[in-house]
């Protein structure tokens, strides 16, 4: 079992460690130990984590890095690292677009305020 895979799926879902820990009824420190492989995870706990992360438990136990992930109601099959990187790039593009729109609107506001 690879705690890094759990972390990657959790990050992909946008969940905090605290959120998952709360859902499990454990402390954030205990949950962090699972992700850093410092604490062994029971099968029952792993199944609960998989349920919270909305993935099959077998995907979290799969050591090959190949798994099915459902993102935005579409199933993606591939290496988890590739899936996460593609999602990261998409979010960075969305943020850059929003930043550009904010800058454009700030210029309009400044222009309107200077005309007073």
C-alpha cells in the first residue's frame, strides 16, 4: 500500500487531510501517518478512505500506478501521476484566465474612477 497514492487522490479530489480524518473519526496526525507510510492502514480503514475519496479500494492498493479515476463524471484510465498533472495544468489555465479577467476589470474600474 502506497500512502502517496492516497495523498494524490485526496489532492485530486480537493480534500484536506483534516476533512478525510474527520470523516474517518481520527486525528489529522493519524491520517497524515497513513499518507507518509509511517502508520499501517488496516483493510477496513483503507476501504473507508476509498469510499471517502470515491474510488475503488483496489485502486488505492494497486501498486502499478495504473487506476481508474472518475473526474467530472468521466472515467479516466491511466497513471495517477499523469492524471493529476493534467488536472493541475487545467486548473492553472483556469486561474490564469481568471487573473487576466480581474486585471482587465481593474483597469476598467480605475478608468471609471479617474473620470469622476
